[in-house]
């Protein structure tokens, strides 16, 4: 019978990755302790190191991105205006060609 796939929550992943970064135990010791594969621990460690700067980011980049992006209501309003103009032009061309 196949083994059931295990799912780990974010706090467990962070705990294991921090243990790996600290280096108090080797990866082999951590694999035995948590019954994980070394590749999995190294992957979580890499993800933690790559995402570490987000912990200290105070959200300024997200706020700036939101400020640069126009509001969806404005975009829908503009789409509506353009549709009306397009229909008017289609009617005008149809009446001019007759």
C-alpha cells in the first residue's frame, strides 16, 4: 500500500529551516529527527533565506505598486466609454457607406 503524503504547515517548515541555518545540527541529524529528506530541508532553508528580506520590508513596495496601478472602477468606466464610441463609429460608417 502506498504511503500517505504528509503536509507540513508553515510554522513547522520555518522551524526546521531555522535549525538548518543555525547549524547546531547537521542536515543528516535533522533528517533523522524530523523524518524528512535532506533535499526537502535544503529547499525550505533556501526558501527562508530568499524570503528573509520580506520580513523587514514595511510594505512600502506594495503600497507603491498599488499607487501606480489605476483603480479598476476607472478602467471599467473607460472601457464603457470606448464601447459606446465604437458602436457610434460603426453606425456612422454604416450610414455613410449607404
